[in-house]
C-alpha cells in the first residue's frame, strides 16, 4: 500500500504518524485522538474521513521535505473529489475561501509548511492580466468605496477579535471584490484597487488566524501575496510575509518562521524606515526562537536604531508604533531566555497601547501573566490575568479562547490560594 511505503520512506511508525496527525489537526482547530491502532486500520484498507487524508499528506510532506498529496497516501475514498491546490485565478480563490470549511475545502483548511518563497527571493513583480477582453469598465466610485471598507474591518478586528467579522469580510471579498477583478480600469486605478484588495485579503487571513482557522488563514495570506505582487505593492507584500512568519511561529514551526521573516527582511532597503523596523524586529524574534541569540540581539539593536530615527509605519494593516515595538522586543527576550527583560517590555507595551487595541492588550496581559507565574510571582500574574479578563469578555477570538484555557490550566494548582481562586471563579462567571 502507498501509505506503508511512505511511512517506510519517512522512517515513521504508526504511533509516530498518529501523534503527528493529531498535532496537525490541532493547528487547524480539530481535536483528533488517533493512535497506532487507527493507523493499522488505515494500512488495512480503512479510509478515514476528510480532512484526515490531507492531514496525513501534510505530516508526510513535512517529514520527507517534498510535496505529498492526499491522493498519494491512498486514503481518499474512491468517490471523493480530490481537492486541488489554490486556484491560479484570484477571484475563484476568494469565492472558494468564503464557503463554509466543509469537505470541498479540505486542502485549504490544512496548514502546510511547504511554501513557495520564490517571489520573496527576488522575483517580486508578478504581472496580472489587466482585465478580461471586452469586459465592462468599473464604475469610478468602486475603488474609493473599497478603500473605505479597509479601516472599518480593521477596527472591528482590533477591538472585537477576528471572529467578530471574518465571515462578513470573506463574503465581501467573494461578492464585491471578485467581480471587479476582471473589470476594465485605468492602470493607476487598477493598481489602487489591487492594493486595497490585497490588504483586505490579508486582513481576512489574519482574522482566520486569530480565530484558530489556520489553514484557511494561510490560503488567504497566499492569495494576498499574489495580489500585492500583481500591483507591485512591496509594502503590503512584505507585511503579509511577516504575518505568515508570525503564524508559523505561533504553530511551532520555528525554522519556517525564520525563513519567511528573513525573506521579507531582504527587501528592507527598498522600504520606508517604519516598514523596515516591522520586518527586522520579526526577523530578530524568529532568530531568538531558533536559538540564535547573538544575531537576534544584533538585529533587534538595528531595529531599535531605525525605530529611533522614524518615521513609524502608520498604515491601516501595518501600523507599528512604540507599543507594538515593545511587544516585539518582549517576545524576542522571552524566546532568548530573558524573562525579566520580557516582562519589562510587555509592561511598557501595555502602558503605550492605544485604547482601541483591545485584542492586543488582552493577549499581552495573558502573556504577562504566564511569565510572571514562571518567575514565581503569583499575585502579579493574577493581576495581569484580571486585566486580561476585563477585555476577554468583549472578544470573539480563538487565540483569546486558547489563552483563557491556558490561564485556567496554569492556575488550577494554586486554586487554594485566594488570589488564584478569585481569578478562576471570575473566569467561569
């Protein structure tokens, strides 16, 4: 059987595969509980339900360092459609991603570590056909109307979490943006439209990532990268690469996160200083996460020097202010094994954080609580977690839900302590 041959090639046992599939399922918010017996059944001819064949393919792809498809595993049902990789047509991608994540989105809902970074290596501009021949001309108001939607969705995301509007944004991309991709527009107006469309698509990816829908989020990111390249929008292009690096690191793929961050940072000389800080600080963070402390601190110092010169990045999707930089520095110190410095930077970030950035504030307080507890400071940890709960109730976010579950888990051993019991009781009220 093909699966048996692939396991042999990857030097994996049935137990190894089952555990890796369960872990990959967790990356896309699926609670799976397969074991070596399950794999034995697959080897004997049992066909698991979707998206398990796609998860098995992704696990084997990571182990072998080459692309393995669900069909290659032999686990697809004979009458099941073989989902394809993201369509070459940007509009079809947006329409497909707007659908509920059912069987037909099996491949799209699986996060993959095998990314094509060729464009990041230097082939940045990827021309897109300007329009379909004989298509009608877009109305002049379509571009400014689209541009007005970006800050609306961005503000909702920051204040209420990705789950609050991700479906609405997906529908907007599918219903309003997709038909306009083929309409005739003057070149300058078309570039403006594609730039805004790529930023909205990036934001849809970020909302799905925030709601722990990582495979679909990644597909939106990949579509946004192609749109940004089509309009020669290097700023959005590198912002999306940074987001993909953040997602990879969040899911534990440290080496991939470093590769993407480095690919984005290679464009620093062609970008404004504020954008360069955004990219360099992420590169520093991923270097620290990969154990390269000395180089991480060198890049962080370089980012600090650029940051001091300004001006800062102030775009709708790539706003990078003092609070954001302090947060990035804190995570770098945390990965480098310097929790005291990380705590100081997180505290600084909270002090400077704009009032409307509720989700960021909640995530920082959750992180601060964990670091304080690591240092043995239970009261300080509980104080941070109380502030986290202040914001948590207003947010629809998978990452926030995960932070809440982690907080409860970490406080349970201390539930006899009044300060811990108060936080736990409040978290269940």
